[in-house]
C-alpha cells in the first residue's frame, strides 16, 4: 500500500496573479476613497466571489521586510530596515522558491527589491527603482506596459506585479493629496483588466486566482515604517470564481459557539437556575476557547530567535568603552585635556593573555554547542580572536585606570582651595536631567513621547539661565568695592592653584567667585536688558516650534501649523513664510563668513526657493498655480554647487591654519564657512514649512552666544551639554520621532534623477539629524573662536559630547536586552535602538572632526 503523504497535492488554481500595490491602506479600498476611486474592486468585494480581509503588517513597515514576511510567513527584524537599502538574496524557505521547485514559471514586473531577494527565480522580469520617490507615473507605466502582452500568453503560472506610484505620492504629498484619487483609479483599471482576462481564460476544471494586497499602509503624513493604524492596516483580497460564500473552520466553530451562547441567554432570562444551565455555560465557554484556538492556529506562531551570544559580546564592548570614558573624566577635563587609553602596558601583561585564552575557550564552547545560528560564531576565527583581544585589552585598561586612581588618591592634597567650590544650580540641573532622561528610556510611553522630555529639559534650562542672569546682574550691586577686590584675589589664587593642579581654568571660573568677577562686565554693558530677556525669548521660540510639528504617538494625529501650511489652499502663506525664512537664514549665518561664502550663500538660498517653486511646494509672486511641476533637478544641483563651494572654501582655510600657519582667525573663518555650507544644505533638504526650524535654530544659537554664554562665563563642559540638549530638542522640533514613519525619505532624492545609494543615504541621514549635527558643529565653532578660553576647551567639548552620547546608548542597550520579550519591543524599543545606532555613527564622525580641529591636541602630538 502506497502512502498518500508523499504525493504532491493537485493544484487548486491554473494561474495566479499577485498585484502588490505599495502603501495601499485599508481605507483606500474599503473606505470612502475605495467607493469613489476603485468602483470595480469595491463591486467585486461586495457582490463578487471573493474573500476580503484587513491584514495587519508587523513593524518595521517598510517594503523589503514586508515582502519577506509575505513570502516566508516570518516576522521581520529591524535590521531589515537598513538592509532594505540594498537587499541581499533571501535564503529562507519561501513561496517563490517552493513554486520554482515545483516547476512553476514565474514572471515579475515592478519593484526591483524582488529581483534582489529572488535573483534566479523568475523566467522573465523587469525591475523598477523603488527609492526614487519623486516619480509617480513612469514607475507604474513600466509595469502596466507589459500587461496586454503577458495576459495573452500561456507560458507562465505565476505573475507578480508590484506598483510603487501610490507609495511615492504618499512620501511626497501625503495620503490626502489630490494625486491619490487618480492613482487609485489607475490601479482599479489595472485590476479590472487582469480580472476580466483571467475570467475569460478559465477552464472548467481549474479556475484562476487574483490576489490584491499592500505591503504596508501609510501614516497621516504619507510616510511609513512605524506601527500606527494607517501604517499597519492593509487590504488583502482573494478573487476567484472558485470561491463561494463559505467560512473558515475556525469561524464556523465561532458561529456554533455564538449560537449556543444565545440559547444559554434565553435559558437564563427564563429564570432557569438549575445545574443544567451551569454545565451548558461551561460548554459554551469551551466552544469559544476552541474556536479562538482554531482561529489563532492560522497565524504565525514563530517567536523571534535572539542571538544572545552576539548581543552579549556587543554589550560588553560598549559597557567597557563607557566605563573607560567615565574613569578618564579627571584627566580629560584637565587643562591639558588628556584622554589616553592605557593599553600599552596591559597588552604585555599576563592578565591580558589569560583573559584572551579564557574568552577564546568560551567562544569555542558556545559555538560548538549552539543549536541555532549565531552571527558571532559565523565570522572568521581571525576576526573573532581580534574581538576577544579588544575585550581583553579594554578590560586591562580599565583595571589599570582604576589602579592609578587609587594610587593618586593616596597622595596628599596640595591645593585644597580648588576642591572647595560648590556645584551651581546649572550643574545640578544638568546632572539630574541626564539621569532622568536615561531612566526614562526604560518605559515605552516615555520613548514614544521622548520629545516631551527634551522640551521640558530645555525649558527648565532656560528658567535656570534666567535665574543665573538675574543673580549676576542685580545681586552684585550689593557688593562693595572691598568685597569685589577680595573676590578678585580669591579667583586669582584659584587660577594660580589650577596651574599646579592641572585644573581646567574655565571650570574654575565657573565657581561662584569667578562668576562674581565676570558679572561686573555684564552690569556695565549696554546689553543687560537684552541679556535678561533672552531666556524668555528662547522660551517663546521653543513654544512656537512645538506648534509647528506634532510628533510622538499620542498627539501626532492632531492638526498643527505645519499641516495648515502644507494644505493646497495656503500655498501663498507658505511661500511668504519660506521667503522670509530664507532671508533670515542669510542674515543670521553670514556674519562670520568670508565674502566669497556670503555671495555663494545668497545665491544658494535663492536656488533653494527656486527648487521648491519648481516642484510645486511654493510659488513666485508672478507665478500661477497651473504651472507644470517638475522634479527640480537643475535647481537642486545649482544649490549643491554652492554648498560644495562654501564647504571647500572653509576646508581650504582649515588646512591652511593646520599646515601652513597657526593663525586662529583663518581657522575660525574656515569653521564658520563649513558651518554655513551645512546650513545651506539643510535649507535645501528641509521642507518649506520646516524652514522656520532652521531660523529659530540660528537665532537661539546667536542669542545664547552673545547674551548668555559669554557674560556668564560657562566652562566648556557646561556649554557642550547645553548644545547637546538643544540639538536633541531640535531633532524633534523638525517633526522627527522614535518611529520609522517620520523619516523624510524624499530628502534623499533631492537633485537625483535616479536612485544612487550612497548620496541617498547621506542626504536622508543629514536631513533627519540636521538639528543635532548643526548644534554640534556650532559648538566647535564657538569653542574655537573664543580667544579668552583655555586652549583645551575643544578637547573638553569633544570628550563631553562623546560621553553624553555614550551614557544613554549603553544603558539603553542593556534595557532593550532585558526587555526583548516586551509587548512593544518591535514597535517602540527597536526603532529607538535603530535611531540611537545611527546617531552614534554621526557622533563618531563629529568627534573625529573635533579632534582634527583641536589645536591643543595637534601640539601635543607634535611634542
């Protein structure tokens, strides 16, 4: 007797057509838009032979992970968001591989992500670029043009079509754009053509099947990647003449339980309180539970498999680096700004070699006994040994640093006056704010609404600065000249002590005695009242910025000023605001630039407005709304020329100051030129309604420089942390959040005719992190240009900036590892981890730039 389980089951359908419409939300088919713009599809759903569902896509809701999920039935990981930019071949078991193995002939037209995932599976294909989001028409026409020919042929079994136009419209103009309706009507005509063709060629024995789905939806801003309702709810339609009005087995069980429940209610209402009613109720409960179990069995039950060994190795390295930074604080913030990792002696110690051998033994044991695939075990042994040596060297360096600290603590204190200075209110606020933010990362709600944390911190900082300004402007009047002389003598004694003790002079000047002497200059100055008003002006600016872009999760759906500006009926107001913003940007940024950079900046900002007018965001006074919209390639490249010219001019001056002469004025001009070039690039990439964010950024930097930091004589560490806080706040003022959906992908294609991977990634990252990046570069410009500062100020700023980034990242990695089974691990914690990872790379680049510009560091290297 031959068993039947080895036989391949007979096919249920003769031909299958899968139409995947990128970013197709469920309301585009089942809502009012579906009835208005997709009448044929709506008719088939309501009256035809079809099954229709609302599918819930798991985050990250971007194309490549969703294709993998549809084809494999697995839940994607957030690493796929990065891999999405250059998809590797899919090696897991999937429907396409199974169909090809079964001898099915597969044809594909559309998003070339499929071609990358399944490079050798299609007998015929024509891929289109998915990342060039400003193309609404050609990207879909290149798919539809094959339909008439391929539907007449009989040499295929499975046809897959992936349309991208709707997704591109969403990225550029949002789900409520007037372009959405015509695109849905176009898709409805495509589905009608396919369905009629399949019906006309059906055979009596085997029907055909049409599958209509979306890989993800889109948010109210037109983006995707997160877990909002609009992003995860997509339609799923199965259309075939084989379908009759019948239900799933689980649903049948549910209907039986529901009917039994009704009978139980009737008995209860009749007053039957016997044991029969109790047993009948238990039976109904059991039926409900069985129905739910049967329904849930059709869903994916795969639990995410975590590579704990690789995660632990990475966590250990990060924590070692953080601990080394913390142990290096005394020397790194000294007058010489030394940060030297003591690795040379430990590399030749017995402890180092013993740790290497122990870690290698652990690696062998784990990799030979691991049941699942481990990334760290899959790398070459040479690389693995190198990682083990790095861990051992860092650990030995930490032990060496701790030993030196204990050794120095035994030495007598030569200058006790230096250690007698107390902490100011600003210091306490900075410490408590940093600790509070780190602790808040353990709660999903605080991560979703992290912008509220930073808004609170900078508002509190402004109030503390206001108190500090009032104290230094008014309380000093009560001091007599004799007291002022005593204060000055005390400060001079601290300065002398600092020369012997290697204490940072600006840090000592931050004591209350130093503040008293510096405030005398403030009282005699003519800008006292502007200085006193500056914190309140900054508070007003921050409040206006909060109204520009609603972000987060809880209130992201509420209308804001940005939505009002971007509506089609307010284009004139948006154009006026953009023009005024560009003029303000030029006025605020040109003051410290060279003459050539000023001219280039003016022409570049004019090009920015011309680009936005070319793509239809704004209008010129003499321009009508009916003007044809272009991609603005020429205008954007016109601006890129000036950006590169300004940055090149600044780089030339920087190299001249580093190599040829040590003139600080040349270096300062070069730094400000580089900064102004980045401002011009940000103005090009920002959407028009976000240009006020850039204006307020420059305005707050100018006011704090002239009226707060200089009069109050803050040290480099305090100013660095203030820059960091404001940079984080401006990240959210841009409209960003900790969800992938708020990433403005369209910024990566400004001035590009087609998708080019490296420029697109750079432009998207720069546009997303423009706030923190501009504040970090301004920090370098400010510390370098202050001639009254200690020469080690730039080194202090670099170290503090790296430390401020390292603390939350290291703690967050530990928290995410511990919360890996949390309900919101994929929708909240993982996107935040991705943001933090990219921010770390940007911070590393910033610190390298700081180090290159640190003249004090260069002198130490030469010595």
